């Protein structure tokens, strides 16, 4: 599998909207021998915040480390929050699962076929049911059981693993445990979750059966960043399927799983490609 795209960078930034931002960024890149191949920007309608994503090639004679050091002066001038990375720097991603395999299987297949720019140093689960799948792909499977009594120790073990493996992103691929506020705070905008779109209407057990009983016509899923507010973090992507009166609860479950797979894989890819920027409770997603 080809794992590199040499000499190509992605620069993302946001700052207060003001004159000269695009000119300054383009001028900096040209002055350092970079060639812009894609550029997208967004101004909030209120005119208060500006977002920019630029993809460019850079010459062999320089490095992203040198470009980052040189760009700092420009960033300071405009008060930017910014990131500059080489596209060959793959996002180190831990998958967390429980017993449902559909989201994990989808992500692993896309990763194996080089459709996701991520590396997966480990799969973590509170159960052992999916360990054979991890073994099939040659990925370490870390079993961390969780109970109310052991949750602090389990999360401490998880954080230790994240630090040891230099993990950039955690994906809850149907991991059926609520993360503590402390863990969410330790990894801001670094945890992506997926859930059905029936929240908050149909909570608890068998939400698809509840939805069927109410005659729901749309089945969907939401992928979002995890915050201390349960299932209310900034939404990255959503997927919807239409169903009708002929659909059984089992049909809704199948449609829901398809929606979960689609929304989660896109959210992970866009995050790994540095296309997602958090704007308060919302996100800016560049296509």
C-alpha cells in the first residue's frame, strides 16, 4: 500500500476576520517556493471569524518544521489558531469498540484499501468479542474491562496507551461506554463518536423498535466530536436513509447501521485530512 504523498502540506487556520489574511498566507507560501493546489475559505455571516484551508506542494530544499517556524510571525500578526502538516503524516488513530462490529469492519476495510489516511496502532475494547477481527488485520487488540468501580483505572490505562502510541485521534466505533468528563477534557476535538439520529427522541434500549412504533420515515446517524455534554458535541457529518410503512424494526436496524458506517467513515477521513475546524458548538467542514 502506498502510504506517502511527499512534499505536500496542509495549512489550516482560523482567526478574527480582517483585511489581508489570504494575501499574507499566499505571499508566505510563494516566498518559500510553495505552489498552492487547493484553497478553501469561509467567513461567518456575522463577519467575526475567518477559516482557511490551503493545500500546497513545497520544495525538497525545505521541511515542514522550517515552514512552521517561519510562519509563526505571520500567525502572530493576525492572531491565528493554525496548523501546518505534511500530508504524509498519517493520523495515528485508536479504534474503540464493544460488541457491534459493523463500524469497525468498515473502517478497517477502508484503511486496508488505503482510503483513510490513518495508522491504527491498536484497537481497544471492553469485551473480547471482536478480537479475532483485529488479529486478522494484524492490529494489537487491547482488552480494558470497564465497571463502575474500575472506570477511573480503565481510563487511566487508556490515556497511558494514547500517550505511549502518540495517538492523534480516538474513534468510538460503537463503543458502548460513556467517557468521563475528565477524559473528554483531556482530548478536546480528538474523539469522534457515532450514534443513531433518534436522540434525544428515542433513548435507551431498542431505539429502532421505538422509532418503528412511532412510524418514523427517516433513519440516520450523526458523527460528532465527544464533549462532556453526552452526544451533544460539534457534529461533523450525518447520513440519512428513507424508510416507509413496509419497513420492519429489523429493516430500520440495517438502515441505521449503513448510516452509521457512512457517516463515521467520512468524519474520520475528513478529520485525518484536516478538513474539519471547530466553530463553537458547530464545525466548518471543507470538502
